C-alpha cells in the first residue's frame, strides 16, 4: 500500500490510498465522493467519442477499469456538464489518465453555468483555471480547488482545453468530484419571527 498526503491549505489534510494499482480507490479526508449526487439524466458532454463516453470516466465501476476512458472526438477539447441533485460544496477533483501524451493538461471550471458552450468556455476565465501537474494526473492525486468559490454548486462544467503533447484527442480514465452536500434548514415564518425576537 502507498499513501499520498498533502496539506493543501493548512486546514484540510488530504489523504489518498492506493491499495492496488489495478483497483484504485481514492478518498479525501473529511470530504465525500459526490458521484451519488450526480443527476445522471441531465449530464451533457460535447465533443466525446461515441464509443468512449463520459460513463467510462465518471461512473462507479467503469472509472476503476484502466482499460476504459472518456475520449474526445474532433479535437482535443471536451466540455463536460455535470448537474447535481442538490446544492453541494466542491473541495477537490481527481482527473486521472495513465497515458501522459493524451492526458488533460489544462482546464477551466464553471459553476452553475450549464449552458456554457465552447466559445464562452474558451474566451471566459471561468470560476477557476487549472494547469495540471503531470504526476497528479498520471497517479490520480487530488487537486484542491479554491474552496470559497465552490460553496453553492448546482452544476459543475469541466472544460478540458488541452493535453500534455497537443495530441489530436484527449483521454480521461477517471474524474471524481469531492466535497459535501449543502445542508439547508426549513423554518416556518412563525418560527423565524419568534427566533428573531429572542
């Protein structure tokens, strides 16, 4: 077993465990894999190979098989729109692919912009831009986000701009989103007024 640990922001300790190379499981301490909160019926991906779709990289079981991956179609860019069934806070991502040349090298993230297209994704700065570290992608290490910018996320759009060797297609074996659900409390008008008076 090999354990990778990094203190991303001096407050959050991140730990990833690799029990086996062929059956990697990843967990980020204090956060949860948000795969069960994805609204699968509304996921949209632009420029994906019809034979190698997002299911390979995002869904449980598929993403654990290194022989399966998402692949772009006409060029190296991919626009992946992931809606969730409730508001979430996004803490970190894992983007993994074992073939360096085809692995994603740069991307932009957009929060609550489900209708963004390629033109907007290319010209706008997005919520956060990331230049990925080669080792993080090859080994599937978590990438910490600017947490304050991802506090009330209903949809996350991932725009993969390029790969490490400017190959014609980009490939991604695993995409995991880590964070927590946003908990909300329903309170009646009467209870709210009473609380305000105390």
